[in-house]
């Protein structure tokens, strides 16, 4: 409702709008058109959101309250218990604001890229020297 800009409508107006849609609920062509319009908009929004996300890590000096950890998860981060940091593809500005609340150290992680722009592994395995 919020994405469609309908939250500001009065209750009666919103209900009336929904009733007018109800008459077309059995019209397959109308449903197909609604689905196509919704998919197009959702795809555009997802692409725009993905463009602002970056690979980030955040390290904190002390343990964090559970409520704050939940907020980090809400920002699309996850806890890496091996490396002892928070990591994920997230919006830099949003995570920077969260990190500042508990003096966290925020880092952008740049992908390694070869000459063709493709990610390359950290190390390449090949035959050991002296063996064929």
C-alpha cells in the first residue's frame, strides 16, 4: 500500500478503490496486466536498491546488545563468527550510521577483478613445481 502511494487516502476512499478493483478480479486479461505492471515496478525498484549496495564489513571492539545486532541484520549484514565481524552487501550510508552508534570500524571490500572484469579466486591452483 505504501509503495503504491495509497496510505494517504482516507479509509472510505481506499475501500472504494479496492471495491472497484474487485469487479475485475475474474478478468484474466486484467490480472495479467496488473501482474506485468507490478513486476516491472518491483524489478526496477530491486535494481535501484542493488545499485546502492556494496560489500561491507563492520568490526566492533565490544560485544553488542541483542537489539543492535537485530538492527545490523535488518541492514542486510550477518555475523561471521570465524572472522569476528559483521559482513554483507548493504547500503554504505545506512551501515555507516549504525556503525557510528557503537564506534564500529566500517570497511568497503572491493572485489578482485581480472582484466575481463570477472572475479578471480584468491589463489589459483596449478600443478606443483617439478611435477607434470
